[in-house]
C-alpha cells in the first residue's frame, strides 16, 4: 500500500474563470482511510480524478510512495476506483467485469480465476458471477464494482460517492461493509462524499473542502468538536450548529457575548481571547442546548432563555425543536423523554463549555 | 374497417416493391422461349440461364473480386469510421466541432464530383486494375462517422474512465467496450457500406479494365449491355439475381441489428 502526497495542486478547467482546486497540499498516510467531504462544486471529485489521472493537473505535483505520478496515464498509476454509477461494463458478466483489469494487464488465466473467486467470496457475490449487470440490484452492482477495484490489489483505492445511488438501508449496510473491507485489506483509501454521516462514520481522517480549499483536516471527532471556521461548523453536524451574531461585552469583572439583549457569560479561557466591542459569531450545537429544568449535572450552563417552540420534529430517540426567542431563531436537539409540541413556551440554557466563538471572518477564536 | 384499409394500402405498397424482384427471379428461371411471356408463372422452370451465365462469363472470379472489395471496404469503414466517431464523441480537443462540421459537409458533396480527382490520383499512384483502386477511396465514410458518433455519445463517460483505470488505452476502449456496446450501429454501417460497395458500377468501370479484376456489377453490366448475353432476358436476370443474393442474405442474417441500428441512430438508409 502507499502514501499519497498532493503538493500545491491546482486545477482550473478550460471553461472556468477560477481555480476549482486551489493549491491543495495534503498527505494521506499508508493504509489510511481519508474522506473528502464538502458541498457540490467544492472540488472533492476533481481532486480524486486528478489523483486517478482522469483529468490533468493545472499546477503542482502528486506523489505515490515518493514517485511523481502527475503526468502518468491512469493505467500506470496502480490505482483503482469505484464510481458513483458503478460503471460496470454492460456487455460483460460479473466474472468478466471483475476480471477485466487483470485481463488487460495480461495476468495468467489461473491467477485471474483465483483472484476473481477470492474477491467474489470476500464480497459474497459468488452466485452472481454469471449474471449481467442489468440483472443486478443497486447493492449487488456496488459490490461488483468494489470487487473489480480490489481484485487488482492496487496501491490506492478511490471511491467517488459510491453509495449515493443506494437506498438508506443499503447505504448503511454498504458503509459498514466498505469499512470492514478496508480494515481487512489495510489499503490506502480516499473516499469522496457529500454525506457527512458517511464521512464521520468511515473516516480515519476527513478533509472538509470549501470552494476548492481545505476548510479543515482532522479526525471526525476533532472536526466535530473544534471546527476551524463557521463553514465547517455548519457543514458538519445534523441539525447544523446554531450561529448567532454577537458582540463582546464586559460587565464588571466578567466578559461575555451579547446576542440581541441577552448576555452570555463565557468561560474564562474563551472570554480572555475576546476584544471588548468587537463583533463575533457565537456557535452552539443543537444537542448542547438543554431545557432549563433538565440540565445534566456538571454542565456549565447559561442563564435560562425563554423561547417559543415553532416546530417540534420527532426523530424517534430525539426531538428537534425549532425555537424562537424574540427573533433569535435556533434549533435544539433534545432527548425524547418529555412531552413538547409546537407552540409550547419553554426555557432553555446553552452549555457554555461546549460553545464556539468565531471572529468576523468566521475563523475560530475559542 | 380502418385496420383493413391500412393493411390493403400496406399490401399494395409491399407488392409494388416486391414485384420487380419476383419478376426478375421468375424470368431467371424460365426457359429462353418463355422469358418474354408477361405472367410470372410458367409450366417449366429451369436453371439453364444460370448455367449460361457461368459458362459465358468468369462470374466466379467476379464474385470473388466483389467479395474481396466489399468486405475490405466494409471492415475498413467500420474500423476507421468508428475510430473517428469515438474521437468526435468522447475525446476533448480543440477544433473538434469544426472537424465534425467538415465531416458533415462532405456528405453534401455529390459523389460524382470527386470521381475525376480520385481517378487522376489512382492513375498517378499506378493503381489502375488493382484492388487498392477499388477499396482505398472508400475506406472511410462520413455517414459511418456520423452513425458511430451519435451512438458513442450515448455511452456513459464513466465506462471510459473505468476502462482507463483498468488498464485500457483508447484503442482498447474502442474495441473492448464501445464495439460490443454498439452492435446495431456496426451492423447498420456494415450493411449500408457492403451494399453500396457491392452494387457500385461506375467506379469499377473507371479504374478496372482487365476482365479478371472486374467486380460482379461491372461484369454483369458489361455482360448485359455489352452484348455478351446475346440479348437474352433470362440470362441477364440470372446474372442480376446472382448479384443481389449476397445482399439479401446479409440483410436476412443481420436484420434485427439493422433495424435496431436504424431506430437508435435515427439514420434512414
């Protein structure tokens, strides 16, 4: 397996008036499962396709195991890829689809047969080997596409939104299967998705992309708990983090943030990074908002805030409340162990030690 | 009632198309004395006319020449037209649309207009009375390029990318992925090209003078018009029947693909 390095890689399409990928520098360690996540048009698929050699790099270099592969043909990079639409060859049966890459490389028949059967057994698709792609379900097609990718034992696996055409149940199942497969093969894998749930559950490390640049790179937990900027903060997490325009104020010895007419005293460490009078953005995740009379022990909570529940969405275990407090709209995610309905008046508190503060540019301050 | 009327119209149309063929077939099987009679049927059918054709002209050699020329032209048109069609459908290069427009433009130029320059070229190359003279000018066709381009455009790019990742170069992608997925288009181009090449009279007349290099239609035209047939209708029809049998056989064999190809590419013959 292999270490992949992007060195100041730039991509600008001939028809574009700006760079789709801007000076990307990134190292993916040997055996790592890295997930590129971001909204449509952020450049994640472009990065994958540059690594695959399917599109040219405008500037910069890409290395695999120290070898510059920037200008190599896709077939010479020793990479395999699973496509969003599976890209199975319709005229070939499952066996021949899986064996295709080995045949193209002139592998001996016996070796091809052994490897195809091994990969098929691993993915549980042996009974499908004689079938044509049009006879397969979405999940089966995806397994065959994965089979075609693993049978060559390449240095790097690429996954381009491979689960986006599957239904929710199949997606969850395939997600777990791909993760298990990765642990077993210990392969370097780069996975592109716009689904943060996939990113959070599968990644060793994830890269949140925004507008062609890395918004943040880190473990799923790091990105979730300490987002570097407001984009990452709102992109990762469902429901998204609540953001409020705020101003730093000093009341006596304590510093805090004033949101509307409501002052939030901040923990000491956060407060000392603020400059009185300056504008900030205060962020709090919906699950860090509690009913004032049900605050878990040990939580450093704010003063109660009276609000009205405009909408209560039951999610089974949780209920998402769309609240409004004097024009301040936010969402709270609470455990579904109390009766609450639209139109109710409730008091909530914010868990201050779980709060986030961003400066005017949206960069994390505390 | 409406259906009945429709069927009657269709039957009339079918008969008007089929009758000349039937007439030709029956005349070719009638005896010399019977050939002038108006009706299709006769009390006595014979293969005498066919025997006469084989006796009087080297029809076997002409058949072989026609087969060599038509098959080489067809294979070449399928290969080169699909090559260009693939490039115009799937490869990105500057001037791609202009090239396609030029290809379309060549379809508007009447074939007769290019005969003299082509003939001059063939003479200068010293190819008169040779297979290259009969094949080379028709090795690629704008119609073929158009059909392949239209067919290839509908094949998803993902398949090309998957094939590239799996180790294919462009030629391999064409032959291993695009050809098998474009059988109806290949058969359509193949039959149209084969038919055109097989039936061609004018061009062989210009570049072939030696009898042993003549193709079937050229030989039969020379035979019928040139007086070798002795003005016998039955013998002339027998020679013409020999000419159309391979075309009918090819069509019957590939009929399913041919109809698919015409339907999917929207090209009418």
